């Protein structure tokens, strides 16, 4: 704290008498410190000095000076003598020095009545008489008052800086509430049902006009003939209390070349037989611009109900009340107000960022701040929007690893996306995602002509991991591959943990075994075995016969890291990492599945194999898990069976605790 001369205080670390080791106070077993006091002029200031002496380890030991506190009228500071030669200054209050509950009342005592009265007389001018009953209550009250004043001063300084930073902000658009009501919030047609009438008159909540509709039915959908909004029909007799809420973003030009994104929350209530209520308020402000070090960054402020009277805005995002539930006030994803965008972005580095075109292209709510930040770091985003590759922009902007799928240093479409220009119409279709791009690359690399058939087949079977098709497509045509896999899906799809994706994973494993064994995959007899399960198991057994001890050191070195990341136990089950490659092979042999062929992949850190065991039978294989990062790729029991209910429940708890998810 300010106002006390530390250098001058060092001359008064022990200004008065020291307590006698035979003092009767030390007969109390709970007593830890004895306090001696003095009042001195230190550095031209009148200070109360409190010396805290700790009792010795054995009876008769001389009390040791542990703390010396210097108390002024407006500040206080404590010298910690410590146990080593490096002493430090502390700013904690007296009651917090020992980090113990009831530190003052149970662990401390004044050496004499004069020491306590000295504290009371010093504090009396600054605290009320009701708090001067004891020396401890007086000094505690005085220090709390000083701390409260200091906290208030700091809060005022913070709020002054925030108010200064947010000064000069333009008002929100005057038509914002009308836009929210007419174009964003859900629209209703309120009517009174009249039997026998084909056309019924009612009120549209968007335009506020009385309209007439036919085919009216409670909760049916319709369109307002005046404003064109899609609406939901609500009978005044049947409906109850209706309320809606939405989030919207308004982008404005701020100081210099900065932009500010203002997150607005809107509520609309439709009480039964009462006046419609709408509440609109600003919750968050995000300033995007260049910091003092020249790096593009964000400054975030949120509206708080707690203030000292200068401003209600605080730094940071709104607090999240419930981690795994919706937090409406903390959300920054919403509808975008576009009427002022061209004016707000004009003359800024974001003038050509295609924000409005992207928003209108995705037909959905969006977070504006990540998009604007990414546009400055990745200029290719503007190019993607102009090509109407909205899904690709979403992948690059809103995924942490989105940039790994494209070459940002490329000079043209072929170099950036690694596809042919003739493939562009395929990627511009509605519903396209990163899977189509990856599949296009695989098809081109294998020398095949992309077509709608294989893309439809992938979507129909809900396949997500395109790399599993790479080996097969390099050795056969898409048509033959789809025909063979359809047969496997029909036969085996319902018997695995992940359906068709699980069958494809098994087929990928089979091709991997064949490659390790040097088989000719151009031979359709090998590529498309008639009895897939038998061929898979035979290839797996042959692979397992190869020596795996060479991978033991790599797998053993991963033990501690895997335990910290994945080990978990609950309800009598436990997740354990393998100690060696041999353990993985034995696991596959006893459970009759193919995990034995994954030892090399685990040693090379391409996947992680974990064992689910019954805690009472840790050495007996039960279920096996393949994980990649935070994705669970497959869970297999004996003979590749899917998890039983108790294992499924255990997996749900494990995923929540370790922040894992399924690969598909």
C-alpha cells in the first residue's frame, strides 16, 4: 500500500519490549501468537506498530518475532520476517495473516492490557465506538474500512478508463427495434375462431396489421399477405403465455480503423389478454482493431448491474452461470443487422470483407467477431465468399484446425483447394461441407472423375472420415467400391458400435493388413473378399504373428501421459492404457477382434488404444477403445460386439469428465 515509508519502517521492526518465554499466555495450547504494540513517529507519520511473536517449538523457547505490522490512518503494511534470509512485505489484513479460520480470536492474544488499549485509542478516531470493545475488533474494522476505500478507488479508476474507452460511440440504429420485431423475432397470427367461416381475420405480430387468412388452424404455418413473413397461427382461446428471445449484432465504425460489434438482446412477450411487451438492451461490446503492439485483437466489455456510479460496463465477456447449459446473456452468436453495414465498413480495412454476403449466404445466425478477425489474417476468405463457398468459410473461421485443409499460400483455385476448376460447381451446392472437398481430392488423386453418385452415397450412409476410402479408391473404381460396401453395410451395419461407419473402419483396417502383408490389392479376390469377416480375421492373425516387441519402448514411454489424460473409473469400471505392444495383441486375441494390428499405429502416435476393464478383474479383457485426440473412434467387446448398457453409461460419464466425443 502507498503512504508508508518502508525504508523508515525497517528501523522499527521491534520497537518495544519482547514477551517473556515464561509468560502464562503460552500455557494455552491454541494460542499461536502474542502481540506487542507501540506507537511511533516513522517517516514523519504517526504509526501503530504490532509485533506478532510466535511460540517456540518446546516449552521455555524464546518467542520468535514473525510479523511486524505498521498501521497508519489510511494504510497498513506488514513485514514478514520468515524463516530464511529473504523477508517480504505483505499487504494482508491482520485477520488474514495466518490463513486460518478465527485467526484473531483463537490464535492471538495481546501481551498486556496496555498493548490492547494502545490499539483501541489509535483506532478510536477512525471507527465507531461500537467496534472499539476489543483491540482486535477495532483494528479489524479500521483495516476493513481502509481496504473498502482502496477497492472503491480502484473500481472508480477502472470504470473511468472504460467510460473513456467507450466514449464517442454512435447510438444504436433508431429502427433496430422495428427490425427485430418485423424481421427477426418469430411472427404470430392471433385470431378468434369463428365456426363456419373460411376466411378469418386476425392480427400479424410482425407488421401489426389486421389481415385475413384461409385454412386457419391453431399452430399451423402461414404467410402474412402484407409483410410476407412466415407466421404461426395462434387461437386466442387455445394459446397460453408466449415469449421469445433473440440475439442480434450491430457493427459500427469506431475510433480510427477500429470496428465495434454491439450484441443486443431482445425479449418479446405475448401475455394472454394483455398488452404485448418488448424489451431490448445491449449486453456486450466487442472492439476489433490493432493493439499497441500492432497485433490485431479484441477488447470485450459487458453490461453489469454492479457499478460505483461511473459506468455499468465491465471488461470481459458476460459471466457464464451454467457450464453445460444455455447461457443466453453470454451468447454472441445471433442475427446481423445489415442496413448500416456498407456505411460502417466504408474506409476501414474491412471494406471488402464480404460480411453481408456471407451472412445472407449461410441463412443462419453467426458470430461476427471471429469472421472479421479471420478476414484480416486470411485474405482468401473474401475470395471464398465470392465463389459462394460459404461452408468452407465457416470451416476456416470457426474451427481451430480449419486452415489445415487448404493451402493459404496458393495463387489460384487449384493450389488453394487442390482441386480442378471444373469441380467448383460441385462444392457450391447447398449442404456441401469439408467431406466433399476431401473426397474430391481423393478421387482426383486416384484418377477418378467425381460424380454426384458417390457424394450422395456418402451422405446417405452418414460417412464422415473420407481418408478411410483412400486406399480402396486407389485400387478400384467408385462404382465397384460402393456396390461391395453396400453389401457389407446391409449385412454388418447394425452389429457394430458405429453402424456403417464402423463397417468402413473394419474394411480400412483389412486393407491396411493386406498392405503390411504385401498382398496385391489390384486383385479383386483380395480387394473384395466374399467372406469379409473371415478374410479380415485371417489377415489380422497373420499381422499379429509379426514381432511387436520393437514397439514396447514407445508404448511404455506414453504411460504417464495417457494415465493423466484418459484414466478414469466409475461404477466398477476403469479405463487403463496398455503397458506394451504385447498387451494390445493379447487383448485382441482374447476378445477376438482386430486391435492386435494397432500396436504399430499406437507406437507411431497415429491412434491410442485403451482398455475398459472391470475394476475387480483388471487383468481380464472386457472392452477396447480406439481414441484419436479427443475423439472416440470405436469401442469393441468380444467378437466386435457393441457396448452393453453398463459400458454405454460408463462411456457417457468418461466423455463428460475427460471432454471426449464420438468421431461421428
